[in-house]
C-alpha cells in the first residue's frame, strides 16, 4: 500500500483524507459559519451552478450521486471499482510495471477503519466516498455510497455497528456513514455537478473549507507577506508587492471547487485538473475570443512536425497580471549594475514590446516546430488586424536594446507564387550567449555563431519570413525549402490533419491552448538534428523503434470552460512507459561499461545511506530501502531523490545486512530478468563488484572517502545523519 498511495494519490485524495486530516490546524473557538448562498442564475448542469438546499428524498431512481451528504466538503467518485483499479494500476505501472496494485476496496477499508461486508459491494457500478467536517468526532466524518449486490443484507450487517457507523439503504444503494445526514447534496451543487461524466474524479469544496478555516488561512498568509514586505525599502516596490499579494489572496478566496479526474479517450487516458471560480472572480476576468478563423490558420502546421499547437487567447491581456511580477523581476535584475536605471528601462521596454507584439498578432495562432537532419524549422499562422503593423511591432521587439539583435532587411521576394518579406536576425556575440571561450576574439565568435546558425537553419543568421494571405499572416523560420513548403501549404485549401487533431484537443475552452506531441518524429528528428550540429545520435534498437511507432500522440491542454479553468494531459500512459523503458534499454546496450559504473555509483550511495540509518537506529537496518527518503521532523532524509533507490528496471535495490560489525551492507540488483545469474543486461550487479576508484570518485560526495577519523567532508561522514 505504501508504494501505491503516492502514485495514485490524485485518484484517492478523499480516500486518504481521514488519515491526512487527523491533525488539522486548530479550529477557532467559534468558527465562522458559512453564509447562506445567494441564489444565482445557474446554468442547469453546468460546473459551478449555485448551491441550493439539499433534498431529504432525491427524486428518481437511487444513484450514488443522489445520496452524497449535503454537508460534504470533498468527494471521490468512480464509475466502478474496476475503473478505479484500472486507473490506479495504469498510473502505478507508469512508474514501475512490476508494482502490484492493492485492491482499492481494501485501501478504502483501511482508511475508514471499519469492518463491513465488502464482498457485497458491486464492483461494476459507481461508488463514492464523501468527506465532511465533523461536529461529533472531529476533524472529519466519512460516508461511503455504493451500489450493492445485496443491499438489504449489507445494511443488516452487524460488523460496522460496533464502530459506531450506520447504514441506510435506498434500492440498490447503501450509505455507510460515521455521522448520518438525512439531507443530500443538491443536483446543481458545485461539488456534485458533472461527477458522472468522469471515470474517476475527486473534488474539493474550497469555498466551504475557506468558510470554516479561511480566517486562519488569511492570518497565516498575511503574516508571511508582512515579513517579506518589511524587508523591502523602496516604497514603490513595497506598494507593488502589496498589490500583488492582495490580488493573490483575492484569487484564492474566489475559488469555488478544485478537482482532478481521469477519463479514457480511445486508447489514451486524460488526466485533468479543474478549478471552478465564483462569479466575479479575477480568474474569470479574461475575455473570450472569436475563434472562427482558427481552423484555417492550422494550415500553417507542418504535417511532419512532431510539435503542433493552437492558441485562442489574448495573451496581451494577461500582461496586466504579469506586469507587477515582471517589474519586480526587472528591478531585481538591474540591482547592483553600474547602469541600473538604463538596464531597468531596457527591461521595461522589452516587456512593453512583447505585450504590443502579442496584441498586434491577435488572439489566434497555429504553429508547429520540427527538428531533423536538415536543421530546425518553425511556422506560425496568426490573424492580425493589420499585417504590416504586426511585422513592424515584431521587428521592434526583436531589435530592442535589451536583446541587441541586428536585423538585416526586409527584402521583398516571391515564394511559391506569393509575395513575402524576409529578414535575417543576427544575435549579439557575447559571453552571455555561450561565447566565453572566444569573447575576446570577436571575429572568431561571429564565425562560430554563423556556423551554428548554418547548422540549425541552413544560413548564417536566423531567417524569418512573413507571408500575408487573405487576412492572415504566416511567419516561418527555416531553410528556403522549408519556407517554400510552408507558404504553399498555408495558401492551399487543404485541411491539416494534425491541426484538426490539435483543435479537437482544445475543445470548447476559450480562452485556451492545446499542444500535440508525436513521439516518433520528435525522437528521430532530435537524433538526426543532434548529428547535424555535431552531437551523437540517440541510441536505438529494434525494440525502441517499435515502441516509438506504437506510441500515439500526446496532448496538453489548458483553458477556461464556462467558469472552470481546466488543465489536461492526454496520452497512452502504457505506450509512453514502454517507450521510455525501451529507450533506456537501448542506451544501456550502447555503452554497457558506462552503464555498469553508473549503477554501481548509485548503489554505493544507497550502501552508505543504509549504514547511516543503522548507525542512528542501534544497528538495525530498515526492511526496505525506500525508508531512506522519508523525511524526519527536521525535513532531513538519508537520500534526497527517490530515483536513487531504484535500479534501471524500476525495482528497489535489494540489500543484505553486513555479517560483522563495522562492515557495510551489500547492495545489489538481479538485472533485467530479476533472476540470479545471467549475462549482459540480465547480469547481477552488487557493491561487492570491483570498482575503479578513478572512475567512481566523482560520484562519492565530491570524491572524498571516509578515512574513519570523523572529520571528512565527503564519504560516509558527509551523509545526512539522524
């Protein structure tokens, strides 16, 4: 259970609420009562509809959703226990395909701490767990609502009554509760709306929690910010920070619900986070945009590009939120400089230029990026109010004093039968751009930069081409061949399959954006691109190539849908996990000696951490190496990164305690096959194997070995003691 819970905690959030809330912040002696909700004009069935009083007897057939207690502040609902098991197993196997997933019903039983006839729960129908604040047994009261294969027998059981639980029956639905509540959550309550649309969903009523504990939160938040403000000497800067803090608190207090959900979309799984705001929230102070021209802009998307994106968002409008932060950042960056005022003005001008450039481009964009053996290419389709004004704004921003780029052009030309404007952008040569080795030789630095640009774009400077077409504007970076293809594609009437797919991911979010990533062209393209610029190709084998081909595109989306901000990640988790493992195996096979040394170095860290643990615990070693990352009351752990505990095949390192006093434990892995013996990737490795100290020294806390005198900075004495 300890393995699975961290992995599937988003799914099981309220399942473990009873455990995590056993020590809540102290409640005020007279906690503020939540004011009665003012009835709004709800959109039936829409997320965030106004709260209404609960019903004593829900109309219609009994469902799990209809019997959620009216005083609930958190809920997790699954379409079935089988759906919950599949989702949890998928997430657990994404990290480690060998991890067994405990039965969620048994996890639930343990979290609730009550015996019940769990075998009578229908695993194929919806189930929910509700969390409410408790007046009888603080801090929380739990209620399980489930379909039963024999509801009468379940409700008549004596097993849960000894613990003080009660059970009500409504047709096939049983309601097992610590504190029964006769009133049910209204159908249009924000906590309930849309629960049945998801395979697995958890949701928290932030508004209700703030009504109970908001004063404590405000006091803590304001106290923390007061300390930070006291350290600021500049009055204007302090006022700006105060404004930012006030806005942040205002946003938090305007949140209605927060939730997470898992859903199946064909072979993919969509994980989404949803934040619904109250009417009048600053989070809703963003304008919807006219998306009627977005589909035509997707012709800018290269069909062979691994990365595609669409945006329906007035980015310039967000700068009113970003300006206070950017102003503070600009001041911080300019502090201490000999030309502080001038640098600050440059930063402000750059920020204003970016804002104006986004405003000139308009709220709609479709773009794609490609890497391959020919270099890099990118194309952007936008719909500005004035194409020429948009080009001027972009050039002014690129040529701003802060960037210091030199622009050659524009030059007029005809590409694929269309009039275009082209410029070349030459970035400044300085140590800040990685030219430290040659910064004193400007000619050599310029030559090196020109060579790099040629490898990337096929020319000695960054090429940028503008092609107006029927009220839209195409912008491209890349070789002349890439530019010609992009212009011809943009001017055609042919639909873009990748663009249509990315638009599907965007859905009804407005404002919003969506990104589509295709694994095979991305990985093969980056590998070929690396060779072009003088690097090494990515190690692959037949298994890795097959895994790339079998991996469908992944999507990332974010935007506003009604009053709900939604962030979603959609991909075939199993296919991605197989691809990652195949690439890791190919990398190991490409350089087995380096792989062996890396594994041994990692095991050596675990070995010394185990020794430290035993020294602090009377010579007793832990049962499992995963204990080494558990932090104590001071926030200290024997190892900082959980990845150090797992072998290359995602299995925890094993160990054998030492036979004699003063000796170190033997840490080992059984290789890819997880069996003793074997050759190649299947071979066993342990800290008993011979290690060349010259190769391993840098992996041992800076290369220092403990000589036993207790004063070493590295080695065992340098580990985190308890």
